[in-house]
């Protein structure tokens, strides 16, 4: 009889230990908010990775008192939210924890996902704050009028506590996301502004060389100097042409539509008004005459006459266009810089 009682006590104790395990549902989403099925996440301190089901979810069991765990994404994915991988296990077990991952690639989807998830988190935090204030108002009214039952009062108080805990967790994650977005802004501001400044400097070098275009036909050394000036400008222009669309979309994701439109107008001015309509005809004329002189198809004096008029017209246009371009660049840089501090 004693053996049976001892066995029954052991079974009941084991059942209590198992029931003490807390459960929380984890949902893994991609950069388009679609569930990622059969994705393996590595958990800090766990012997085996977890794998999401066909609905992109996984139910995690953890012992009481454990506050947070850290997860690591699989190869080929960047961790978006939470950016530091720390999952704060909520007191409200009915809450689903969302994890965002982005596929790594050259199309800047990680940058856009960081900005979009940050917006979602801020909206969720604002909603929780409003809901919590409404609950506090209801609780105060119930306590004043003494109309609430103890069960209802405790339920609302527990909801307030849970919302406060969730709001604190969101505040931490928002701070982490803002730090990542801030670093991305600084990096791309340096890239975009540096590229445009280099282009503008090479454009001014070309403009400053135009009054001496006659000298380019004196000897091969002078022609080579002008050739290098043109080549340096073309290299800077090619860099702007190659990157302008991607940089505009990055600015749209990190700074907003207004900043992106202003930057697009600067690129349009540089690539169309300045380059295609003004510099390209000059470059074509100059390089054609250089080739003809080197091939001895035309005398340097005759080639010089063909170039001088185009060079003078280009100089007059650039003297008007460069100040306007610089002014528009400074305005865009000012907008981008304002969010870096």
C-alpha cells in the first residue's frame, strides 16, 4: 500500500513539473510579411535548432523564470526584428512573438525591411499605449464607483500589467531598430553625397579646362592632359549613372518619399540637363578630333577650329548649370543630414 501511495505521489509531482513549463508561439516572417515555413533557427543554449511548421510557426516551451533567449537565423538570411536576436519571453502567454528575416541580396530588401518593420513596431507601441490608457481609465472608474467585481477588476489590472510589459519590450526593440536604421542612414549618406561631390568636382575640372582647349592641339602631351580630364569626368558620371536608381530607392526607404523625389531631381539634372544636353556633345566632338589628329586624318589647326566654338558654348552653359546643380545638391544633403543627429 505504501509503495502505491509513493508511486502516485511521484506521478503527481512529475505532472506538476511538466505543467510548469511555459509555452509561447513564435511566428517567422519574411520581408513581405509572409510566413517562412521549415526555417531552422538556432537558439542560444539549446542543444538542437527549432524548425517552423508549414504555417511558419513554432511553439516554444521554456522553464519558469527564464526572461529571454537569443536566436540566430539560417545562412542566407539577415536578422531584421529583433535586430539583436534577443526574444523577451512575455508574461502574456497568449501573445505571438513575430520574428522578421530578410533574404540577403543586392536589391536592398534588408534596408527596406528594417524601415518598414520599425514603422510596424512604432504603430503597435502607439496602439498599446492608447489601449493601456483606456484600460487605466476604466479601472479608475470601476474602483471609484465600486461597481466592478473582484474578478473583473483583477482581469483589467492584469491586462494593464501585460500591456506595460509588452510596451517595454517594444521600446527596447524599437530602440535597437532605430540604431540599425541610423547606422544605415549614415552609411548611405556618405556614399550618396560622396559620389555626387566627386561628380561635381570632375565636372568643374572639365569646365575649368575649356578655356585652354586650344592648348590640347599643341602636342601629344597637352592632348593627353585634356584626355585624362575627360576620362575622369566620364568615370564619375558612370558611377552616378550606375547607382542613381538604387540610391533613390534606398533614400525612399530610409528618409521617405519627399527626400527621394528631391534626390531623383538632382540625378535628372546631372545626367540629362548637364551631361546629355551639354557635356556629351563636347566630349564626342573633342574625342573625335583627338582621334583624327592622332591618325593624321586632319591637321591640328583645323581640328582646333572645329572644337573651339563647341567648347565656348559648353563653357557658357556650365557656368549657369553648375551653380544650380550645387544648390540643389546642398538642399538634398541638408534634408538627409537633418535625420542623422
